[in-house]
C-alpha cells in the first residue's frame, strides 16, 4: 500500500533524475524553440536527429538539382536538335535525374568527370558556389549538433547511482539523514559535492499558499561537505538539528509529512574536465527510519580494496551492533520527547 502511495505522490524529479514538470498552454512556444535552434537540435531525440541529418543532404541535393535543371532549360540545353556551336551550361545533363546526380557529385566532391559546368554559363557557376557554401555551413551545424549530443555528460551521470531509499539513524551521537552514492565506473569523479533541496507546500505569513517551497538541506561527508573524488560508494549525512528544515521529524510524523527531498550530485569528470550532474529524489515513503547502510569496503586476497555488487544494501537495526545499542538506549527518550518510537523492520532491502 505504501509503495502505491509513493508512486502516486506528486514528484518534481523522478528517481532517475528526469524532470516531471510539463509546460502547457503557453503561446509562442514554437517561436521560442526556433529562436534557440541550436539547443533545440541538440536536445532532439536520436530518431529525429537522424531524420534531420538525412533530410538535410537529400533536400539540398534535390533543390540545387532542380535549379541546375531550370538553368539548363533556360539555356536551351534540352532541345531536340542543338546548333553545332551551342555549348551547354552543364555537360551531359539532359534530364532532371542527371541534374540531381550532378548536384550530388558536386556537393560531395565526388567529381566523376562525366558531368561538369562549362565556362559559358556564369549563372550555373554562381549557383554552384552558393550550393557549396550553403551546404558546407549546414553540414557543420548538423555535425556539430551530433558531436555536442555525444559529448554531453548526461550518459556519464547515468553511471552514478543513488540508494533507492534514504535512511534515518544515529551517527556519531547525532540523528542523521543518510544517502549513499556510488560511482559505477573506474574513472574518477573529482570535486564532488552533494546538494539537497526540500520541496514542500508552504503558507506565508500573509496567508499566501505555495505548492513548492524550496529549503536548502546541507549534506556532509565525515567533516566536510565536499569530497576530493568519488571512487568508492560514499555515504553523505544531514544532521537533523535545530538548523535543519526536518527538525522535529519522528517516525510517526514521517508517515504523514508531505515533501520531496531533491538530491543533486555535482562532479567533474577527470578524463574530460567536463562537469556532470546526477539527480534523484526521495518522498517520505522512501525514507526509512531506523535502518543503516551496510559496510561496503572489503579487502581481497590480492590486497586490493573492493566492494561487492550489493554496495547500496540496507540492513535493519541490529541490537548487537553499535548503532543498534544506541538506538535501544535512546528509544525511551525518543518516545518521551518526540512522542514516537523507532520503526523496527525485519529483513533486508536490496537497492
């Protein structure tokens, strides 16, 4: 039941980081997209981009082929009987198909030598120059859009994985919200920084209601908010103290709260020095009270440090480990101060 509720709940950002906001009923959207034609072409889906790439070549070949055909027709090259001193504009072009082949051979610089422009037709020479300049610019634009789409760090961000659930438990004597992040590639991500935003409804002092009110949620790793590189699965912490927007959160209140926690990891790829960003979000049903993340770093017989495939596994509170003992001792205090008990769940959850 909780899973269905979590799926139904309004989300600004999906679990895989995609924007869930749709813009409707805005006049002039097509005009705005055409004004920024470069971004529009880069953001196109691959099937539309391939169609644009192919149609750009075919249409320019055909368009200039038709122009060359009309130039030859105007010069009288297609009459049944030509005078002995008549020089065609384009040699060996007598049909529209021949003009199309000449346009194709000229634009692709194939130059078979069978069809060529004579010096008796300046208009055809001018059209040929215009064709080469225009199609050259079009090829640069389309090819650049292809390279820009391939070089975007979006695919690199897909190899950064977040835990499917966040957890709340004790860490160094403080109640913390924890999120685990893992880099699935061997290549390093440097200057990594995790940023959180709490999105929730809000009512101002003037009585104005807003559906989305953004509040900063600071995440730390150990004693700092930025890690030099991401090569191992790391756990980031947010302390639920007086300065936290989630202050006073308890296991019972967590079930009834309406918010979305947006988590963004900003990093720089060491191989290309390009900046990449990976996002995910957590709704209250995806934040587990009393769980902790399993240790992920192990030493192999060869002496190398490694982590198992289940790097993002969660484990329920164990009353024999350190965190479990702290939770057990503070259970009564939490019940008195916050009016709620620690939520105990048996079994393990695979992320």
